[in-house]
């Protein structure tokens, strides 16, 4: 009798969290333009599999909550991120630090206007279509969060790790500088963090997992989530009744290998799902309250603005440089300040059991390595592509090496140019601050 009582008490004490999970399709109606590759010259007319917005609500009490939203898109715009945050926080009485917005960065998903607008030249009807999709996406994300709040019940959280080896460093050094290629000697991170939510009967209700790799296996015209979309489908087959959610890690300088087809995307998806399955069948450690969160906004600086550069670009042959130059010269002549970029950094900690560090934009792997080295006692997952995806965030070393991530990508994102060399210091100072405010080291 005493043993039964102690066992029941243990179960109740471990279930101090209420959890809700929900999903909603965000697949666009076709035909619809896909984003991520400037080479596409027509809209997509076919859906390979649906894209989803998914929400996981974790509540300790009415004042202590965490909402994690994942989306199968290239990246949220600032406009969408700000509007979703405003509505969700007002509806549920939350603090901004309690809401994580994440994007999978699939390059086979819809245009999220105005992100990467430089690579498109839409007619009137296409412009209306992409704007309406952005408005609907905003509504859908708010709705899926509300759905998750309505589905809350007592659950237990646990955490484990797997391993998937298809990511490779893509920054290849050549006699013409660094190019996107294969760098087998470069840094990689094959870790697959897994957070499981199970009800009081042991039924798996949600599986949140991550991986540090660009979602660029395929450049087809088929709407799909690339490897992460296939991985979520496979995980849900393995655990019927569960909602699988993917958060991208700091994979901005990592590519799937091999790549080049939808079939390879499906293969990598199965590999990632097997890594999740291995973690779920292995040692899963409890994740418990209290919940602690922190969110700050720092500023990253661009190199000094030179209007002469953009005047020359306007008369050059590169259409993308022309479009970027037009944006810059219009801003300059209107007196708008384009010298800095507003950069959010966020930390969510579950007691001392598990931490998610959420970084904005296309973050290179160096940041994950640096954050974990600075906080070696933290069981930490460093996520990129959170809040909004406006540009690449290079480390100091990558900035000095040059190449696509720190330099030419800024043309397509419509930014002035490279960041200053203190970019890594500024990001890591913000990381240290949110970690301290969320209780790291206590």
C-alpha cells in the first residue's frame, strides 16, 4: 500500500506541467511561387505533401508558460512575427519571452512577402496572391496557438539525443575564395535533440526535434518541407497520434549531402526520423519546472554606407544587384537609417534539465559551438531561424573568410552589405545576458 502511494505521488509530482499541442495546414493554394532559389522562373502547381504550422504550449501555471511554434516555411517576416506576437500575447496574457516562433527553412515552400523580395518581379496578381498568403499565415499561426491552449492536459516531458550524419559543412575553400560546395574537414554537428511530451497513460502526444542543416536537398517545383517535412511524416508514423515538430538548428553553413532530388530529401528525412526514434527508445531524462524565459533585442551594425557602390550597381548587368541598389538609394535619399539591424535573442529553460537558445535569422554553426562552450553545464539546443529570417548571421571567422553567407547573400536579402567584425561579439553578449536572466548558473 505504501509502495503504491509513493508511486502515485511520484507520478503526480512529475506531472506538474500541462501541455497542449495542435497543428494547422499552411499549404498554399496553387499555382503559387516558391522561395529560396532565384533560379525558379514559374510558380508551383503541385503539392508533394502538406506544410504545417504547429504549436506546443507548456504551462507550469497561469503566469509561467512557454509556447513553441514551428512552421514549414523558409522564414517568418518581421511583419508576421510582430503581428503574431502582439495577438498571442494579448490573447493569453503572456510575455514576449514566452513565445518562440521557428521556421524550418524549407526551400520548397511559399514566398513569405517581403522576405527575399529582391529575387522576384511579380505582376499585380502575383503580388496580391503572396500578400494574401502572408495575411492568412498570420491568422493561421494565431489560430493554431489558440487550438493548442484549448487542448491542454497534464503531461510529462522528457529529453534525449540521437545522431544523423547527412549534414556536411558547405564552405569550400578554392583559389577564387570560399564557395558553396563540400568541406569534409569543416565543422559539423550531427546531434539530434528530442523533447517528448506524453500523457499520463504514456501515450506520446508531441515530439519536438532539431538538426543543424540547411533544408535544401531539393530545388524542385513541388511544394514540400524538404528533409524536415519528410522526417516529421516518418516520426508521426512511428508514433501514431503524436504531432512531430521540427526546429532548425544553426545550420546556415551546413548542407545535406548528397542532395539534388526529392528522393534524397525523403531519404534524409527517414535518416533523421530514425535518429529521433533511437533517442525515444533510449534513455529519456525528465524535463521539469520551473520554467524560466528571457528575451532581448540587440543591434548588429553594417559596414559604413557608401552610396557610390549602389550607383554603380544600378548601371551594372546583375538584376539582383540593381534591385538591391534601388532599395538602398531610395532609403538613403529618404533619410532612413540602414546602418543597423534589430536582432532578437531568446532563452527558454526548463529548470536545469533542458534549455532552448533561440537565435534569429540564418545562423552559422559557430554560434552553437560558442554558446555550448560558454555554458558547458547546460543541456542546450541552439536553434536558428527563430523569430524572423531576414539574413545570414555570420561568425567573426566566416566574416573574415568571405563568401556567400557573409557577403553575396546580403544582395538577395536586400541589405546594405556585410556586418561589422563585432557581429559575433554582439550576438554572444546578448546570449550571455538572456542566459543569465533565465537562470543559467543558478
